[in-house]
């Protein structure tokens, strides 16, 4: 099987009995170069859906269950039907088994509200070769901070903003990356209007002060990071202290080291913040990369 590889998924109810009979007929492989969605599909018209992107390294799908749990959480926030996680897990396994070992891959899982006025949601899996992030893992990224335009408490006051869900509505995130490029940087970190670190458009933020590693406190305004969570578990196993807390922009500027972490790019060191040099912990960054490339469930 060659890449890219696409499966259309006929979604099962979350409580469908797992008796071994449900698998047949729920996946349909389609030619990734051919049209497969209708023009009335709400994922393309309105971004009305949720997604996850997970890595496959040397034939091993990384952290499938944490990604599926977050998919389910996003679906709940967006009032989408709850996904049948056993079915989605089987779809991932089907894709991994069908694709030869291509080194690093990216699998995107999408659950959309479906065709306008349609009877059911639309779902699919798309696997492709991951970009070569080797150079950026070595060289790091230059980052600018951008005001997200709201304070830390907005998610609780306005849950309809869907800030804790990984939705298909990524126009703002992509606009932020373009703005970073206009400013001569590679990436950005969103900050709240009251001066606290949030997240990157496609990444979580980790900072180090001494032996303490911190990330912004979980809230409805921040997407919980699967890779960040895995790294914190790794750090704790190796005797390091970790903390989930509010982090001011000033603390970010004064960190002993800082990283952006995500499922496919993995951990990249921040080398410059708003034009000022940031200390880089190269040995630890290399350890992070080696760990994140190892098989993780």
C-alpha cells in the first residue's frame, strides 16, 4: 500500500456492542487522490467538526488511546455524537497494518457533523508521510508572542467558543503562524489579554526553571496536550518535578529553557522569543526527542 492512505468510517454509536461483529463494513478505503466528500459537507463549509493527529513511528502508532480520549472530549464539547473508541482504534490499526514501514507518519482522524441536514456524521482517517522535522528538532524555533484577545477565564464564561476542543476551525491558528512569519519568526505562543501563557497554534508550551518543569494550568481555554502529558510522565519517572500552573509572560521570558511540543514535530527548543535569545538545553532536547520517538502507548 502506498501513501497517502484514506479510510472513510461509518460511525458506530458509542455504546455499540463490542462482540466482534461490528467491524465488518465500517471502513471503506478510498483513493486519496479522488474526491470523497460532498460540497455540502459541514467540515469544509464551516469547519464544523473535530480532529486528532497522531504519529506513527516505525510501524507503531503513538498514544492512540490518549488521542481518542481527547477526540471524544472534543466531540462532547461540540455536541457531536460520541465516537465509538473501539471502532476508531481499529481504524488506526487497519491503517498501520496496511501501510509499509515508512519511518515517521502522521494519521489524522476527523469527525464532522456531516452533510447539511444529513442523518449522520461524517468520519475519516487519512495517513501520510510526516514532514522531515529532523532539522528543526536540532536547530529549534524562533517564537513571537501574540495576544489571543481574551483573558484566562473566557472559556468558563463563554463555552460556545469551544476553546477546549480540537476543532477543524483552524483559520485563526494559521493566521497566527503567518503573522509570526511576517515578524521573522517560525512559530508563535498565544498569551491571554491578562498576560499569561496559553499555547501555540499547534503545540503545547513547557518551560524549565532549575529542575522544575512547568506548563500552563489545564483550563477550558487550553487544549490539553498528549505529548506534553507524556513528557511530564517521563520527567517524573526520572526524578524531575513538574507543575501545572499559571505562567506569566515574564516567567516565560526568564526561563532556563523552553519548548514547543506536539505529536508529530515532537519537542523543539525555543531559541528566540520576541527577538531576544532564549537559553537552550540541547542535551535535554535530544533526550526528549529520543523518548518521543520510542514506542509509546
